[in-house]
C-alpha cells in the first residue's frame, strides 16, 4: 500500500487498519516517509478524526517505538496523574505527595510548559538543587524508598510521538483531539503504570475552550487506557480563571507549601484533594472513593503530604528548607500593583490573559528553547465573585527586568472584569469520566 493511498483514504473519511497505521508511523519514524506526506496525513486526521480502533493503534505504535520503563520491581499499584495544562495549575505537587503519603506508588512522569501553561518540571526546578533528570535506576530506587519520584520524559520513551509532535507543532495540527489523546497516552503507557488520573482543563486558560471538546478528549483517553487494560479516570475541570492565587514557578512552589500545610486557596485545595483521592483509590489503598477522600483529607490535616514532599525534594537534590523559608527560592526584584478602576464584584478573571502576561515577563516560554525566569509571575489578590473597592489591589506583578512589564500590566488589567452584580458561582469540577 502506497503512503499516498493511505492519505487519500483518510482524507475521504475511511478507517485505516492497525497495520496501515503502523506502516505510516514506523515509516515516518525511520525517515522513509517524508515530512510533507506525514503532514498531509495529520491534516486529514484533523479534518476527519479517527475511530477508537485507529486511536488505539496509533497509541500502541508510538508506545512501542522506543524503550519502555519496567516498574514491575517496585511493589504496589503504580498510579500517575496528568493535567492537560492550565494557568496556576500546581495540583501535581500537592496531589502526588498526598497520595504517596497515603501509600500509593506515584511515578510522576512530568513535562515542561510551553506557552502560558506551566510545566511541573519548571516549577520543581525553581527549587535550588532539584534534579529532574534522574537515571531510570535512580527513579526506581526512589520509588521503592519514598513511593514518589518526579522525572522528565526522555527521548527514548515513545520517540515516534516526539517526532510527530514536532511536526504537528509546525503544521497547525496540534489541536486534533485524537492526536492529543494518543500523544498523552503513549508517553504515559510507555512507563509501567497500572492507573492514571487525568485532569482535563476547559475554559479560557486551557487548551480546550469548549466543554464538549474536553469531554471528547477525556472519553478518548479513558477508552485508550481501558483497551490496554489500564484503569483511567478523568476529571473535567474549570480553567476560566487561574487556579489558586499564584502564577509563576517559584511563586507556585510557595503556594504549594501553604496548601500542603492546609493554608492554601479553597479552589486549589479542593481540586488537589479530589485528584489525590482518585489516585489513592485507583492505587488500591482504599476500597471506595469515599474512603479515599477521607484518607486524602487526613494526610493533608496531619501534615503527611507536606513531609512527603520535603522528603522527595531532599531525595532529588533540592533544599527542603524552601518549604519553610521562601527567601531561599528565586525572588523577583520588582513589583507592580494593579488597581480596580471602580467598586463592584469581580465577575471574571480571564486566565488566558493572566497566563499571557506572566509568559511575557518570563514565567513561561513561547518556544521550547526559551529560558524561564523562575522568580517572576503574578499573584492575584481577588478571585471571581469577590467584592472590590475603587482603587483596591486586584493583583501584583513580580518581575526581574523592566522589559514588557507595561504590556503585561495592560493584559492583566484587561483580564479583570468588574460588575455591579455578583456573578453566579461556577463549578470547579464539571464532570467525571470513567
């Protein structure tokens, strides 16, 4: 079968067999199929979508294209958590220690941020000395000793996905739900996980802007996991305003510390506890989700999760004292306050604009090669639904260089909507899939 024939059939909406999907992916990975042909195939997928059988075949093919991390030597049920990315989303650094302190084995295969959605590795590397480039041997040893380890994705894991993602990034085919689902699940399943908890964000600060699309993505990833005999649950959660108050890497580490000491924002605490409970339940620590919620709450209140995170920071070369002494973290040199133009209620805090502003001053990256400034970011003083006075502080921008601060301040000002009526409450957790 010629590549051009497969492209034509997919363009016409036909289903390709697993063998044909394998032919395409392996041929492209080996360099036998040129970029221009694979680009055409990806665009055809964007237009026509993929069936469940095609998505599973694509996922498995990418998964088998490289090394697989064998976790069988680590006793216990292995459960990971993945977020599709959002502004101020630091739940992995709260839910994972809570779940591990409860007895779940949590191999956190984490990524870096691109654009305004911050990456877990970037947040962790704001901690002086913290190492995320562990060898597989060190990763396994730490899991056995501490039940929790954070590691970056290596080039040897699902290399076909890495090559395809680079092509998608340059051909405007990133948004395809089947391609997103297979990319995420291939990387996760290449590591010997038993279960995965997914946090699929939806709203202005998320990749998915519509709930119907977030639901389709969640259902597709849950389906891939089930067909590969893995337990997968997905929460669809609101990302129309930033999660918590802190946006920016070191600032978010500070908020993680506060939250693990039960002094964090209500929305961040609630979502982190629910994610932790799902991990505890799928990790077979409890028989029911209700019991798992009680365990997660108990581990928060007794400080077990806080101590577990400090333990893991030390194990990975970081300074655990940063959790108590924030001056040991990178700190900004400048600060600008943004004031409310009038009295009223905060009716919206547009997460996308806050994220763009924080990226503009160095908290995120526009290109993979961009360096991140761990000290900079935004701290919100108010959230949606709160009352503000005229001239009251809406947020503070923390920066280390004057470049782009004025532009960032304009974006932040535009992000806050003030109205005379209090807005209706929005649900944080919109749906559960799986």
